[in-house]
C-alpha cells in the first residue's frame, strides 16, 4: 500500500513570495490533515478535511494560508504572502475517517528568507 | 486549551531501558498516542492506549497511563541505536469529535553504543 505522498520535499523562498504544497493521501482515506511543525515543537493542526469539506480550520491563519481538496482526494496548501515565521515542516496526514489512525507523509521543509 | 508537555532530551546506553514521560491537561482525552519521528521523515505511530486502560504492552514497548495525575509514559526495553529519534506524545482533544490531535514538543532519545 502506497503511503501519503507530498511534494516538494524542500522549498526555499523569500518573504512576501507565495508557495504551494501538494499532498496525495492513501487511497480510500476520507480524512486529510495539514500540520505545521516548527523546529523544536510538535506538529500543530492547521486544517482537517472530511472528503472535500473542511472540518476544522480553527488554527489556520486565514489571512495568508489557504487549502483546498476539491475532489476529495489530493489537497494543496498555499501561503500568500509568506513570512519569516512560516519557516517550518508542513506535514500531511490521512486517515480512513475522523479519529482513525493517522498516517503521515514525509513533509515539506519550507525556509523563508 | 489542551496542553501536552514532555521533557526535551533523554540519553541512554544501548541495552538499557528508556522511559519517556508526558503530562497532559485535558482529563477527557479518550485516546493517547506515541509517535516516532526519524530525521527527515514523517511521524510513525508506535502505539496508543485508550483512556480506560492503565497499561498496554507491545513487544519492547510498554505504555503506562495514570489518569489521576494525567501522566503518560513510554518504556522501551533493551533500547537499540535504531531507537534514536524524536518521540511525540499526542492526545485526542477531549471535546473534539473529529479526532483532533494535540502533540507535545517531543523528546529526543539518544542511544549511545
């Protein structure tokens, strides 16, 4: 069974630029999560999707972050414009349903200069 | 809000037992998890315990839960160099029916040969 795929693995941008991350969950997994992991901290949930609907985006900085999962499969997370404090690893995870075991992708390491 | 705390660093010798501790604030958390993160990789679920259990053993791993003190521990028997990684405690947000996970900041386990 293929795991959660993410791309790119690494991205370096300058502040005020835009960036997008892509996630392909495990086939059949209805729930998809985006987490932000700042160096030295645990992951923090940014947004959770159930199929193509948003379940929880309470910690998503909506003035600059957006995410979509239009067909209920792949998802993209966008930052526009980026700030220095957005430097982090962005992890995507998926599960069969809410509360199910979450399987994590390798993450995208973002550096904002 | 929910808070999860871990000690930051633990160093042991190969063959010794490792004990990683975690405290949390929300007594209504239902599931409590331990994840392992190796350099450059996503999180791997090691084990979990349901809140009505005191102990769970899985091969070299033993999880102890003290609900009264809101304390969770992970014991790794016969620790090997391959166990060197960051270990995260995570709890399901008590009031969440979405399975939202709250992570600790991670404990770096260093295993010396």
